[in-house]
C-alpha cells in the first residue's frame, strides 16, 4: 500500500518504517484453514461461481471447485494444481487474491458447461 491511502498504516521499528496493512489486528486474516477456505468460498461465490463444495478438518480444509480443481489449505498456504498438473501455491492470508487466480482458471470451463 502507498502511504496516505485509506487503510494504510505505518509501523516504525528500530528506525525502519514499514508501510502495509495490519489485517492481523482487525482479524481479516484467516485464523484457521477452515476460515481461509470459507473466505475463499465467499469471494468465488461473489464472483458468480456456483457448485462450490467446502470441507474442513482440524488442520486442513478444502474447496472443490470443479472436476479436477480442488484447493487445499494447510500450513497457511492454499495449494492446487493447474490444468497442466503443475502445483500452485498462494498465501492463505490472501483469499481474495487466490480467488482472482482461481476464477481465471475455472472461468473458461464454467462458460463451456
């Protein structure tokens, strides 16, 4: 974030100034894999995606988006495989960014269905 923009806060530490969001203070960062998947589900549903199937356990959660595309959340990271089978990771602290990436993958097949 740029200093002076809404939501930006500065943190001074040992003479160094860091600019960014403090989402951990206002609890917008998911506290668990289940919460991260729930937030991801909300963002994808708001983007118009349907037939999303979440599941969660104590230390891992998942979201089935379509055949061949399931997102797992474990250890603070979203994990899935792209259409070529290559592993993809994204920080669980950014479910909105993960939703943008996933919406781009799922959209062509959703349109064809």
